[in-house]
C-alpha cells in the first residue's frame, strides 16, 4: 500500500473519531430564528446564540522551549462563523494530507466516477453544529463526504438566558482547593469587544520541588457576553516554559453566507464503508480503500 493510501485511511479514521467525539449588535431576528425559540448551549468556544451572527479567525500560537534554550513556534488557524439561527461552523485546515509534491489528487468512487481534489483540500475538516435542528454535521471536502448525526431536540427557554461569561465567572464563587488560585481580571476590550477575564492557576505541591506553592499551570480566559464567545485564552506551563495563546481576530459582525451551514450538493451523506472514495494502486491493480475498517 502506498503512503498516500495509508494517509487517506488515517484521515477517514480521524473523521470517524471526531464524529464520535462531537456530541447583540444585530438585534433583528431572521424569520427562521423567530420560528426557533429553543435555547441551545453551544460547542467549543462559541455559544449557539441566535440573532448574533459573526465570522472570525481563531489563531493558536504555541511556543515551546527546546532543550538547547531556543523557542519553537507552531501556528494553527481555524475559521469560525455563526448565523442568525445560532448555527455554528468550524473550518480547520492543515490536517492529514497526502505526502509528495503533487498538488492534484485523484480519488475513485465505487460507481466508476472520479473526484479530482488537491492536497490542500484533503487537509480541510468542517464541523457544523446545528443546535436548532438538533444536528451535528462533519464535512470532508477532499473526499466529498458528510456525516450527519441527529441529537436530542433543544429544550424550550425557561427563564432569562445566563450570560456567556458564567463559564469562567463561576470559578470565582465558592472556595477553591488549597492548590488552586483563582483571580478576577475584570473587564477589558479585545478586538474592540468587551470581555470578562479570569485567571486559574494550579500551584505546585511537595512533589514539584522548588515549584511548591508557585503556579505550575496557568489558564487565563476572556469571555464576551456581547458576542457570546471566548475571545482570548492563554495556557502556560512555567515549569516547561511552554505557552499557548488562542485569539479570535478578524471579527465581522454580519450575516455569513447561508451555504456555509449546508452540505454542498453532490456530497455522499453518511457513506457506508464500501461507498468511501479510494485511490487506485500505483500499478493499476487493486484499489487502496480509504475505509479504516478494511
């Protein structure tokens, strides 16, 4: 089996794993939003809040200190959007892609068709969280497949909605453990949007030697009630001189294109193992299936 075949099989397997794991300035409601008064929670760092559309870029910069003291920076970019119905789209780039210099990739379908794609497209994965319709959709453009998972319908609203920042401010109530420190950072503007910050630190214990009583893991989170998202996160480990900074930038508070939250036409929905696209072996013999179960 070629390296490309193995890579495609791993990519398909990764999709299955993600599918298993996925479980206001514009006050005017769209007609669809008015017909959907359900209260949805959200997913990852975005609340499924209707009538508050936006799109943005989420950038993660991870800094690691190598044994020789030099610092290594890794950057990861994700695109996110939410429409007026409260549907959320995450688009990740840079996943598993075929090796080699060839930019064009030809996949075959079991009905004799072909899918012409690129190495770059093979590394794209899209997650659509449609809480109003109780659906989660995973889309892989490189293979032109989509997996739809039906969930439990959202509950009807009961009382006023809780502010989005409660996910971090609830850490301020109650008495934390002796080895945990919680600090209220107040409010600040990030990317022109007001956000509430909380810093959580794990303090070293006896087993941490000289780091006893000092912060060994720190998480700083800034959540916006206005946009109903987490705008900034900083994760650091002083003992290993590691730091991850996750920032939401290029925020546009306008309605995203409706097609971003739909499965593109012609995509195979919930394909069976035998319906998965495959690449022909280099000698033109048996096909290299992308199905991880074979």
